[in-house]
């Protein structure tokens, strides 16, 4: 937990939040003496992969040396104005949903499933 918090702070604060490499994170972990044992690059990479899997960080870009720059994940937003509460409306199946990329989901007729 302490390691995760430290890495997230590194990613958000260092370089103005514009991205930090795996090597920079490992160097900051060593310098701050956060871990009780010395972590090698593979172990730091595993920690970064866990944070990426948990949608806490993502690869922002690549620097001139070809190293990945990690940034905080952006919140996921829907591509339309549809909200989950609209499903509770009795006329939901008769509404048209329009997405940002001009794709329109036409209203559909009620259907019945058979066993």
C-alpha cells in the first residue's frame, strides 16, 4: 500500500505530471528508502503493471530514448449524454441515443425472450 501510494505520487508530481519512466520511479524508490528490501527493475515494473491493471496509471507517451512515460489514468467518460437513470424511464426503449461521433442508436421495439 505504501509502495503504491509512493509510486502514484511520483507519477502525479514529478515532471509536472507529464510522465515518468520506469527507471526514474525505481531511482526515486531507492532514494526515498520506501521499500524494506531493494527492488530491481522487474519488481518495480510488476508494481506499475498492477497499477495499470487497476486503472490507476497508464502509458502516456514514449520519450526520445524509447522509454514509456507513465501518467495518472484519466477518468473514463461516456461518449454520449446517456445516463443509467434513463433506463428506469418507462419509455426508454422508444428513445433515440446519439453519440459524439454522430452514430445514432434508433429506438427499438420491445422484444420478448423465449425459453
